[in-house]
C-alpha cells in the first residue's frame, strides 16, 4: 500500500517477515531500530529510508532491496 497520496513506492516488509516467520519485534532487535520506527516503515508511512537501515534489513531477512520496495504506478 502506498505511503501517501501520490506516492507509488510500496513497502513489502510484512510479506517478507511472514515468509521468514519473523516478528517485527525480532527484526527491530536484530537491526537496532526501535519498534516504532520499523512499524512506520512496515505500514508504508515512512517518507525515507537510510541506506544503512535498508542494508541491515536486507542482511537480516536475506533479501535484496527490490524485495522490500516495489514501484506501483498509480492508475
């Protein structure tokens, strides 16, 4: 789901967590982020993401940035 009106980038973190049977809390502990900040990313409300955060999430989930972010053109 897009973060805001007019935004076409979707975050698929929920799907990746489900596929890896990992909780958001566990991921937050592993990457050193607060649960609140990771939740903002998961719900698509984040306006930006640091490369270091993206790298840490990809490392822990064994994925590529393209697995976490998707471009969905508005219809």
